[in-house]
């Protein structure tokens, strides 16, 4: 159970963030209402003020997470040294992935565990949901290759139990969540804990061991989430995301930890779960009705975290756990495809948010997740309402009274609209500036090439995100509308590789965004020319969308987005690359008939 003083700190952080976010949203709405009502109050002015409140509240909440993270930032906890007395299954769910890369990551983590003498406490299980029979056969062949590589060509190391398992489901019921549930039902009783990974995940052995020791030390801990760092990005888009994740995310995660306490998040991978707690609490229902709002829950991780908390287990994120890595999308198209699945999954939470027995904070997390995807609709509605208000605004009446000798000039409230715009921009920029200053004061900035290179990285990332944001807003808006229209996006396989796009591919993905940009500029010029300067930062990136998509997908070797993993490649990732190179030189993997490959 959470100590009273700890709960008080969590409640204080939540209250401060909520009050500040509501206050900033209300202040922005009040200022904008005064600006809009300059020529006489209209209903559209109230609509715009309400939209300003919602969007400002959402932005302010994100900013307050960074403030909470900066206030509560502390030194990493000292590693525990208690002996490991438990058994842990390291689960690698895969779905139409490159099998060579998947099994090489397993081999690299196994080597890392061997270096610290803990292999006997960990087994690896590759849980395949691959539906392509040809790729499934390759997975079996590569599993045999892994087996032989780990046992020096013999079928089983003498006197040692099998530690590597592979199973492929012919029907991927429930997708990843169903795959893991199947493992727990068939093999979970053999293990105390399970480390859930993604196919692109890789973790240092010391991190894994520290997580196990932390869970051993806290019998009420049901799930321990790490903060995965993006590694291996090569494109401009990927490296900008990698820099942002490495530089900003630890502070935001610390703020999230401060506010969520023991009702924390689960991001679906790079997390350790207590098998008994997960098996008893997290069997997911199939929602009634057809997709997208019915069927299997896509964003299952947040639901599983809520179910664990409902059952009385602690769910915690420890941002001080280093050595946890994943890959990220290398271009905007791949990011949008993944985001489409997350959009549908988060909107499904409308069906879950009222489930009986959930913690109030879990419901609020669902609300925030839903809001994060419908917020683009509010921005679009605000833009449309502003164009409508400008186009239908009455002409100024300088002589409102009969026989008036001197004109009455309307009060100029433009400064209030400017103040709102500056405030919104500040909510986006100020947290990043504060994180840069904090990193300089604490010396963390040296990991990112020093203050000058880190500052250049921050500025360039701000510019790129400002250009990319309107384009991503269009993709998110389309995704939300597709879900609301009943279109099921499914669970597309992740695209790996360098992500480089051709100009025709970029145009095919972005031509419709370009047309919307042209329409926005033309409509603004025709009906509300006075707003043209305000609309240009949105319209120009939309018009240039195909070019932006193409340019950001190209390789980048600039030092501007330097991260600690690029300065000094983590040992486990270096081993992964070494194993991939060695395996590429070997003969084709042997037939899967040489060994039993199922769990």
C-alpha cells in the first residue's frame, strides 16, 4: 500500500497540475471571448472560447507534467543487490517481423545475462502471431539457428534445461494481448515474473536484473514500467524523434510518475509484470459489437494497467531505469500508420472508461487518452469557426446613435488574441526550454554533445515539429473521422528498415493534405483576408506536405540530434549488431525439423 505521505505528494501534484491547467484554459478562453465580442457578442464567439479552453487545457496539462518532473527530479535509486530467487520469462511477441533481427536481439540479451551470471533465472519465449506461412517457416528456421548458436551446434547443452522457446499461433485471437494471455494460461505457472517486450525491444541485463530485484522487494508491485529510449534512428524524422525522446521524455516521465503514483501507466512493452497478478486481473473482454468500437481492445496496455490497479496491485513507472531501448518510425507515413491504430484503440476506451471498480485516476487517464486524439478536431473546428466569424462579422458602425457628430471607434482587443496565441506557443516551447536549462545545470547536457549542440538540437526539433504538426493534425483528424464512421483500421505490421521514401511515394501519401492546404489559404484570402498571416503557419506546411514527408524520410548524419546512445553505443545493442553481422556470414539456417520449436 502507498504510504500516507507518498499519497499526499501524489495528490498534491495532481491537484496542482489540474488547477493550473483549468486556470490557464479558463484565462485563455476569457481573453479570447473579450477579443471575439469586440463587434458584439455572437454564438460563434462562445463556441470559439469553449474550443480555446479545451485545447489550452490539454496543452497546459502536458506542460504541467514537465514542471512536475523538474520539481520532483531526483538522483537514480541505488541498484539493489539482493540475490535473485525468482524465475522470469522474457516474452518477445512478433507479428510479421524480420526473424533474423528478432532472434539476434534475443541472442544479444542472452549474452548480456551470461556476462552477469544470471542466465539460469531467465527463459526466452518468442510468441509469434505471424500469419504469413512463408515468414512463419523462416521464423522456425531462425529459431533453430538461435538454438544451435546458443548451444554450440548441439541440440541441448549437457545437463541444462531448455531456456529458449518458440510458438506460432495459427489464429491470432486478441492479437498481442491474446498472445500473452495464451502464454500465461499454458506456461505462466512456471514463472514468477514476465518481461514483456516488443519485436524491436532490447534491454541491458543489468536493467532486467534491477527490475526483478525491485519487484522481489515489493510484493504488492504488479507491473514495473521502464522508459524505453529510441535507438538506431537514421532518418531526419527518426533522429528528431530519438533526440526528443532522449532529451525531454525522462522529465515528462518523472512528472507522470509523480502524478500517477502507484496507478501508473503500462505502455505495452519493456515492462516487468508479476505473472500471478497479471493472470488474475488482466483477462481482457471482447467488446460487444463490430470494430472499431467493438471487438478486441487495441490499446490493451492502459486497460491492463487499470485492471491491475483495480485489483489492488501497484503499477509503477521508474524513469531512472536506464538500458531499455526500442526502435521508432523512420518517416511520417509509418508514424501515421501506427498512430491510426493507437487512435482507434484510445477511442475504444469510451466503452471502458465507465467499467465498474476502476480507480478515479485510471478513468482520468482514459479521458486524457481520448482527448489526445479528438483534440485535433477541436483545432480544426476552431479554425473553421474563426474563418466563419471573420467572414460574417458586421461592418463597424462608427455612428451608432442618430445625429451623432463624432465617430465612435470600436475598442481594439487584438492584443488579447495575440496574448492567447503567445500563451499557447509558450505552453509548447517553455517546457523544452526549462528542460534544457535543467539539463545544463545538472550536467546531463554533456550526454547530448554539450550545451551548444543540445541547444541547436532543441531549436531544430522545434522548427521540425512546428512544420510537421499541421500535417500530423490532418492525419489524426482523418483517423478520428474514420473511426467515427465505423472504419476498422486493424493492426498493421510495423515497417522496419531505414524508412527512406521516394518523392512519388511521398506525394501519394500527402497529395490530399496538399489540397486541403490550398483550400485553407484560398478560403482565408477570400472570406477573411485579415486572418491570412495567422493561417499561413498552418497552410504552408500543408501545401508542402509531400515535400516535407519526403525530406524528413531521408538519412541524416548531422551531429545536431546527438544522443547518448550515438555517442557511446550500449553494449547490448553493439552485441546485437555484431551477432547480425556474424549470422549474415553463416550458411542458411537448418531445417526446423531438427528441434522441437513449440512451447
